[in-house]
């Protein structure tokens, strides 16, 4: 392995103490003071302090009416794809009940989280697609109440995002962003509290999710966006550069990495990235991201590319080689795979049907991304139907409790052995 272009800034996986302290203090202030604290932050960061942060049905209808019909149709098309795949995922998950011993029945049920809060980022790029990925997936899972929050953009309502939230099935929509939105959902400020918060966001939002975990459930800590290309000389530099910059534009700290067995392609791609940056409208974010976090790695063969890619454990992994199946069948650590030159990360981000909220910063080593199963609790149960079964399990349980010196546990087993074992003997 040889690094042809390295990142000038190493990605910090450790805790940012200054940011962590600020978020902790902000969350505590919202918890203690409630709506006044939320309103102050919304006014400060978003120039937004309405009479009510929640949109009424009439407001929602008026906002949707302001969106071009063609945009509404595009949103509906994307949501149809996402709903369809999420439904197939849900159908793959079954409740079970098995008789493990005569008279002993064990099982599990998949129960949806009742109250879910979905955060849809705004800022420079209104993340309309995040409404599909979170709200829609939660509703497919069967969540009874789904709250959606998104910030105003420059003091204005992001009409397309609100339309997407509504069409996805949000039960309540709030124009509220940042840490204050997450805290409001978790603590029940201006709304009833939720049980779980999902969705991507900036560093402050991610840290707020981390600190609120425990009080509420979360999906995962996602961000900043990452992309990794595994390529050989069957693909050209123009496509590689386009795909690298297509994700680098998310922000100046978004890593974009190329792994290849072709030194010619590696060098050509570096030149092509610089050429495309000259005219790319988002070069002010994509440029610094490539400069500071972009990497190009030359490997000897496919096996080495596989090892390097699994070690990086990237969020998005594009495979464009003469043997795509080798990678798709053997890779272990990734958020989502994009196999072959006919697909790309933008398809997954916006429309094709898979979810775009994915693990970053190496988290793909131990978790996947947001999907319908994240909104379900797999809860077990047991039922013992016969005296014989209760006495049999009780005898083993009693002895196992004695090993651990749990007298109270042992008594629970012993009383059943005495009662139901005697019943068996008398029968």
C-alpha cells in the first residue's frame, strides 16, 4: 500500500471538550427553563421566534400549496421507493414462539417505539431527503406518533422539507432546529416528549444526541459524511472525481477517499478533481474537504484494497472494478455499498430506496445504519404451561442460583419445585 495523497488534517474521533461542555450547559438550561431557553436559541441562531413552533394543519396545507407540483411528484416518487424497501425489510422480521422443552414456550415480538422524534437538518443544504429516511421509515415500522423538527432557513420556512415531512406521515411538524430541537423533543418542551430521536445533523446536534442518549433512545451518531471509492482501470478519472466531490460538498470536514490498483488512475483523478473544482458551484465546501481530508491510496491487488477498505470502515463505499462481486461478497465494514458504475451515493442519498442515515467515523465496524428495525423493540417472553416443566426448570435454576449465592432467586425456583413437583408426584 502506498499513499499518493494523504489528508492534511487527521479526523478526530475523540471528544471535543469545549463543544461537549457547551452542549451540556445548553441542554441543562433548556431542561431547567423550558420554552424561554428554546425560544432564545431559536431567535439567536435562526432568527425565528413565532407564536408557536408547531405548524397548524392550515399552515401545512398553505406551505405545500406553495411548492411546485413537479417537486411534489418527485418527492412522492422518492417516498414510494423508500416506503417499498422499508416495507420489505419489515416483512423480513417475524415474531416467533417455540416450544424449547415440553411445556416451555419462548418467543419474541417486534414492538414499535411509540413516540419518535425525527430531526431533519437545514442550514445551507435543506435535507429534504432526511424526512423520507426518518419519518417515513418510522411510520412503516408502526410508530404511533412521529414528531418532525427542521430549522427555518434564513428566517424562512423550508417549504419542500415541510411537504416531505407531511407526505411521509409526520403527526406533528415543528420549525425548530439545532440543539434546541433535540432538547425540546427529549424534555418535552413546547410538545409532549418522545421516546427516541433519530436523524443526522452538525457537530452540535450529534453531541446533543450523544448526551441525551439514555433519557431517550437514538439511532446512531452520524456525521460528517464520508465516501470511499474502490476502483481499478475499468473506470475513468472523470467519474471517480465526480463521485468524490459529490460527497465532499457536504462540508469542509467530509473525507473523500480513493483506493485503487492503478497508479495512472490515481494521478489522473487527482488532476481531474482540481479541474472540476474550478467550476463546481459548491467548491467552497468540496475544495477544503478534498484538500484537508481527501486521500488517494494505491494498492497492489484486490485483496489489499479489501483489507484497507475494511480497516477504514467507511460510511459510503462505491465499488467500480472488474470483479465487483469479490468486494460485495467479502467486505465486512461499511455503512452502505454502491456496486458498479451505474449506481452512486447520490442515488442512495435521495431516491433509490435504501436509507441514507449511516454510521461514520469507523462505527461501521459495529453497527449498520437507520432502517425500519431501529424503530422496533425486540421483546422476549416465556410461558410455562405444565407442572412437569416448571419443576424441571426449577430444579436446575435452584442449583444455579446457589452457585451465585442468590438466596432470593433460589427461593423463587424452590417454591415452584415444591408446589408443582409435588403435584407431579401426586398425579
